[in-house]
């Protein structure tokens, strides 16, 4: 079974975001594997161990993303592919086309990815890849069983569970609760240094940059306003209600 994992590196969730000159400051920032992608990597390894085969991690990002790739390899993935995008003005549309171009040249049974990334929260790349490959997709899964060429997935639907059966090949996005990602062991870290990492550029994929160029443009970055101190309303209950409605209408402007 050939399993592909779509992985993204993101800011460590403990990092404080800073903005200078309308850009997010990355100097000195600690990056990690997108936490939802960790669930995808763990599930891929478990499926590989159960059914045999190979796990390949795919990443589009800067050369420095090798650190996060080596972490995925240390967890147990077999090999990885990095498409370097140092000078690429890319959005979800662009990334999906790049990943799909790589995948089309390879045999695969299952594609796994995180349900969403913790930086921009778009949740678009994986499902766009499935559309470009014209394969079934099941999102926000919390359980996945494989029986021959059939996959049975449980997905989170607003506090309830939906069971979906699809034929392979198919793509799945991982939700929290699917598994508990493992920590890389010392032997795994040592082995990861020797596992194959293929480096590509967009030019290697023979893609038309005009066709896959970004469809969106970031106009401005800004931090949310600081929270103001709360107010305690006084007086009789009916007076408090009237004052609250007035504040919501005139100051907060939410009604």
C-alpha cells in the first residue's frame, strides 16, 4: 500500500506573532509540523505497519522545511519529497496544483492530510488536490479502516458521527481524535538522517506558472485589537437590559 501524506510546516503554537512592514516576522521563530498533519502522519504509519507498503511525505515550502520533514521521517515515514518555493507567490490554489503534479507521476492508494493548518486555517489544499486528481475525499475523519480496496471512515460532523465508505484510491483529512501522534525515538531520529529526501523545484514539474499562480492576494496583516476591560452594569434588571442593548448597538455595533 502506497500512502502519501501532505504536510505543512507552521509556527509553533506557542510562538507570539509579530508584524513589521505589513509582513509576519519569521526571524528566530520556531517552526513545527502542522499539528493536524501529525495525525495524518501517525495514521499513515499505522496503516503501513498493518497492511505493508510505504509512507511518503510531501511538502511545499522553503529549504528550511527539511527540519520538519526529518521529524516526520523520525516518526516512521519512509521517504519525503520537498518542493522548494522560496520565490514562489503561492496560495492554496498554487500549492494544490504543485502537489497534484507530483502525485500524478506516482502510484498511490491513500492520501492523508491535516483537516486544517493552524496558521491560516484555510482547510483547502487537501480537498483541492482530491478534486484535481478526481478521487473521492472524506474530511475531518476520526477513524479509518481499510478492507481490500475499500475504506470505511468515521467523520466528525458537529458533535455527531458520520460513517462513509469509499473505494480506493481516496484522500482523507485528519481531525483531532483520529489517533495520538508518537514522539520520534532516538533510533528513529538517527535513521531519519539517512532516509531519502527528494528535492524538486516548480520548474522540474513542467507547470505553467500563469495557470497555477495565486488566485488571492494579501492586502494587509494586522493583529486583533487588545481586549478591553469588562464593564459591570448596575441598577435594576430592566435598566441593565436597556443599557446592555444600547451598548451593543451604539458602542459594539453588533445589533
